[in-house]
């Protein structure tokens, strides 16, 4: 006899972070390439990453255009062609996905689980992610900070995502993120949470029923 539950833990819907969960983190080679494209002095990666992240929250929230963001990173305005090169290389760093996580999500989707993506992402990256096969096939909706005008852990971001699931009771919705502060903010709103640390089995245990072994006497 098989269970008809969508998930083993009574979860009716999933709100999923992108980067660090489904999306793979960029490696050193990708960061180095972006720093080279930015013509960063002495190819000093730590200082480039500091400059990259300092205005990122405002960029993700849609408060800065591509030009305004890269002007803050570089300390001067890049020309149109250079700007496109930087934006496209930046976007490419965040579009690789973890096949192990994708497999789990496809199986959970086949079982009928509602899924909503909730990501801190700038406008161009949001558009690129929306065009992917997995986004169209897996997600009932996708909410991005640049479109919402606010980033996690702003409570309103979670409220928009919860509304998108169509589930009234937040205790029936699992929120998954690789940042503990984002999980804490979700928990304060009554959502179930999983602080994802790179172990797909943790996600699998939350979303998929354990295999049932039937033994004949």
C-alpha cells in the first residue's frame, strides 16, 4: 500500500531559494574571469569581491540599474559595450544548477507539490532564470527581489511568496534557503524552514516519502 501524501511531513507547498540551493555558487575561476573583465587592479580577488558585494543588496532590490551598480563597483561608469560584457558575465556566474537538487524537485513536482521560487536577484538575472526549462516546468511562480522591490529577509518577501503558493496556513509550507538569517525570518512568520547546507538528502527527506520495502513471508 502506498501513501497518497504529497510529502512525508505534511508539507503542501515549497518556497525555494535559488542561489546556494538549486543554483550552484560560482568558483574561483569564474570570479577571476569577472575581475579580469572588470580590469581590476592587480587581479586582487578579495578586494574585487568586496566591491562587488557592497552595493549588491540595492542592485538586487531594483534600486540600482545595471549601469549604476557597475559604476559603484568600478568607481566609474563603464561604456555600453563594457557594461553588457560585465552584466552578462555576472549573470552567467549564477545560472548553473545542481543536478541532484533538480532531480529531487522534479520527483516532488511529479508527486503534486506546489513550488514557488523566492530569490534575491537583479532584473537581468531574473529574466534569464525565468526563461529556463526548469523554471517553467517546476515552479508555479517565481518571485525576485528586483521585481518585489525588497530582498529577503524582509517579511513582505515571504508574504508575497506564501500568497503565491495558495496555502493559507504557513505551517504547511516549507521554506528552504542556504542563509540562516533568511530561514529565521521565515520561521518568525510561521513557515517551516530548512537551512540548506549543501546536502541534497536533507531536502529529499523533507519532500519525498521514504521508499517502502514490501517483504513476502
